[in-house]
C-alpha cells in the first residue's frame, strides 16, 4: 500500500490535535503501509510563499502542489515502462530495510500557474528548487 501523508507543522497549524493525530498514526504507517511518501505542511507553505510568490496560499494551491507531486511519483505505475512498473518493484528499488519505507518527495520545476507559458528556468534554478 502506497500512502501520501501530510505531516503537520507548529507554524501553520490551525487545529490543536494535529500533532496528536500525526504521532498516533505513525505506528500504523510503520506497521501497515508498504511505502509512505511524506509531505511537510510547513515546507508546502514555504514553497507557496518563496517559489510560487503567493501571499496567502489557499488549500487549493497546496492541493495543486501535492497533486502535481503525486502525479509525478505515480507516473511509472500509470504508464508502461521498464523501471518500477508496479509497487513491488518500486519498493525493491527504494527500500533498504522493511521498516525504512518513508520517503521525502521532491518536484521541479515549480512555477506559478499564471507564468507557466513563458518562464524559462536555468539549470542552477532547477537544482536550487530540488
């Protein structure tokens, strides 16, 4: 089972029970999930502020960023190819020990939705975003 888990941050938390929910759910993720793609809520907000230049990011902006990342991670599962064509092969290639199945995902290039048509990125800008 592949999961995408958004972990809370004390800086952008709006609910008191978010840390408790995250703490209590980690055991279930360790025991029952095969692969966990971890997303940091504070990092998502920082990306929206610094890279995408959004003053007040909405949940739609955060969800768009997460969905683009999920689409990139699951691309090898949805389209035919030789490498990582199913979850078992993905796990064999990425997991060194059975309990170490938590991954931090990265995605580039990051551009705001309004400037995607005319923005050209250089190699140093791409490596800085990763």
